[in-house]
């Protein structure tokens, strides 16, 4: 947390960032992502054989979920970056989403954003334990 200056009076409190709902949505998207990822790999390994009429719509829905998950990760990282709480820009989420294979390492970006947001939330709540809106 050395990159965060909590002594600055301009540092927002956690409720001011309004990231609780996007974080909950990101948790939900990650759950859906891991479930569909398991279906994908079970299908590839021929452990689970689904008809194309079932498998293809599930994978299209998984792709839409992946895009939504990356959008949420981008939104959270953008908010943290713009508030001065995180030095890395939000554009890196999209670069990672394009470079990392969604079937193998697609989880890395949203999980790292989620973990960083949790650390920042803990630091802000420790600094301002009685912040309005909590």
C-alpha cells in the first residue's frame, strides 16, 4: 500500500468511490466465468458431451459475460486510478483482456483488480473507520 498517500486530505473515503455494487457484480461475473470455463474444458476433454445446440449458446453467453466482467474490472480500476489510489491506468485491463486467452488466463485481470480493490477498501476503512455512508 506504499503507493497510496492516505494522509492527503483529497483522498476519498470508500463510500465516496461507490464501488461496492461494481465489486459485487464482478464477483458474480467471476462465478459465472469459472462455471462456464469448467464446462468448456470438460467439453474439450470429452468428459462432458453437450449437443451443439446447448454448448454453443452457453459459450456465446460466456463470451458476453467475459466482456461484461472486463468492463466491470476496467470501471473499478479507472475509478481507483482517477482517485489517486492506484497508479496503473484502466487501459491495462483491456490490453490484458485482449492478450490473455479467456480460456486459460482470462481470470487474471479481474481477480487482480478485485484483490487490489479489497486492499484499498481495507486501507481506507482503517483510515476513516466512521466514514459517512458505510
